[in-house]
C-alpha cells in the first residue's frame, strides 16, 4: 500500500489497479505446439520406426460333426447325409457299413481340406451307425374267406397269394414259426364242420412280424365215427435170441512171419433185432469183443475167442485156433485139385507186359487200377482196402483152406488164376500177374461189377461204395468184411 496522505485531519487510502496474469495461456499454447510437433515428427519418421508384429491368422482346422445317433435303414443304400451334419472340405466315404446286417456297424469317412497357400490336409473319422429294420413283411391273401369240404386236408397256401419282405424277398412256408418264413396258426379241424380263423404270420430275418387273418369254413356233414373193434393188447416181446457169430474157419494155419489179422477170419457178427454189431475193446450191450492174440513171429497154436452181446444182454461166443508154422517148413502153395483148363477163360498167347510204378505194393496196385484200368481214385481205394483185409496186399498170401493171392481166390477161381497166367506167360505169384487176371475177370464174367466201379463218385463216400460192391459181388466176402473194408477205403481216400 502507498502511504496515506493527511487531508484535513482525515486519513484517506489510495487504491492502485491490479496487473493482469498471462502465464496459464502461455502454458496451454506451449502444450498445443508440442503435440503438433510430435504428430508432425511421427508422420515424418513413421517409415523409420520399428514395425509392430501383425496378428497371426489362426491355422485352418478340419471340421466334422455327426448326428448323435446316426440311423440307416436295413437293406438300403448307405446315405452319408443321414450321418454327417457339418463338415468343411471334401467328404468321401472310405468304408461303408454292412447294410444287410442290423445293429451297430462301423462307417469311416475321409475329409480333405486345402487351405490357401498350404498343402491338402486329410483326416479319417470313424462313426458307429445303427442299422435298423423297420420294414415288416407283406402278406397278400388270395381270399379273406374260403370254403373247405369236410374231410379234406387244409393247405395253408390256399389262403395265401404272396408273402415277401421288402429286403429279404419271398418268404417260404414252414410249419413252425421261424425267422425268414411264414406259417399258419389255427385250431382248424377238417373233420368238424364250422368256421375257423386261420392266422397267417410272416417273420423276416430280423424278427419283424406281420399277420393277417383268413376265415376258413369247413362245409358238409361230419362222417360218423366207426366203432373201434376191441383188440387184445399185444404181449410184450422179450428178446432171448443171442447174436450170431460167423467165422470162415475154426482152425487156421499160417506161416511164420505171414501177415494175418483176426478180422480176416470173421465173416459177420449180427443180431436179428439189433443188426450188425460194432467192435468194442470191452464187451458191452450191442457190441462184440475179441480175447486172445496171434504172434506171427513165433510158431505155435493160438486160441482166439470172439464174444458178442446184443442190446438185450444175450451173449454168444465162438473160438478158433491159429497155428503158426515155422518158416522153414512153409509148404509151397499147391492147388486143391488138379488144374483143369476152363473153357470160358480166354487164353491169348501172350499178355501185354505191365509196368508197375510205385514203391510199395499198395502204391503199385493203386497206380495200375487208376492208370491201366482207368478207374478213379475212389474205386482204387475200395479195391485196395479189400486186398489189405484179405491178404495185406501180399500176392503170395496163402490160406491152407485153398485161398491164395491178393484177392484170396479159392476153388475154381484159384485154378483159373494159375492156368490163365501160365497160358499168357505171366507169373501167377506176382502182383503183375494177379492184377492182369483181376482185370480180365472184371472185363469178362464180372463186367457188371466193373460197371458199378466205373460209376462210383470220386469221394470218400464213393470209396466206401466201391469197397462194398467189390466185396459183395467180386470177392463175395459178406456184409461184415465189405463194411470193414468200406471204412478202411474212406480213410485211405483221405490220406
């Protein structure tokens, strides 16, 4: 303040005007200038400033979405649109489900996607699809109502024109209700006049059923029932007849070292009620067994007991002895009687030579039958099986009762063997000579047997048939040995 001046004793004050303050406006102008300079600087040097990294685009992904429970119709063409809801890229079916089977089946899809400036991506997706059969069979009736004369048998097809399934096709009739068929259910009595409902039921392979009703009217008058004549009840028959055992010989003589089997002396073992009895190690009802054995390596007398029991418990037995003579005392086989030429036996001056191929006797015989004789393998197995039982394929097998050779020819046929081979320059004691003799007989007096052998099927069953024919009609060995040889022929064919 200025000093006061005194005037008339009063003190007065002088007020000086204030100076205006300008600095806030200067600060504002400075800030605006700085901002403008910063913008100008940034625009001028923007290209020289470090560049911020641009956002990286997210990598492409294969999209694939299916229905929650995909369902397809049984027997239809697989439709991917009923399975896949969305996908990107190209969709292909890599493996379709089996549309002919109901239930859950596997389908495999492949999605291929090619993003821009990238290689093609592929991915497989496996989806379980439910194959369901919803189309039931269709039944078309001929008539909804038919008439049936009393006493006439009812034919279900008289009601039905057609029964089929949209997928399985026509369904056949079956007396019982089964999948894939149709049947008729009714309590119809063709002997009782009246109206009956017949229900036709069709079931497809997957168990869907359709049924239609057909009314059948049995017309006419019921026939009177005949009064049955009282008859006495038959008395229960009791089987008291034991089985019958048939043997070739009660006494057999063989040479030491000669092949011989107990079955070779058995013709048949059969019961009049139970038929042919099978072998069993232990005698039980309906079988036979053998006690005793033969050691062909040691000379001596061996006793063999054959026992049989039918299913009713009746037993029978038979005993035979086998004498094994020492090898050095083996007699030369001699004919039963003086050989006499047989007028019916052809006797060419010289039989063609036989070239038997194969190592063992059985192989040589098989090759001759299939090669020279032209029979199939089944027929050859049937013939060889009999030779194995009769002679063990030994051309010099001799039975003192007068049977000799591969087929155990006896009596007049044994004489024919020796005479025919001698007249044709062949040795009757060899496989070659005996096979040619057998071939001559089959093309001559036994041509009917040859025809049957030529007609057997080339199979295991055909081998059995061949053994049966050869045994019953050529060797005349009886049913028992023919059956045993047939079983052997089956096994031989399978080797």
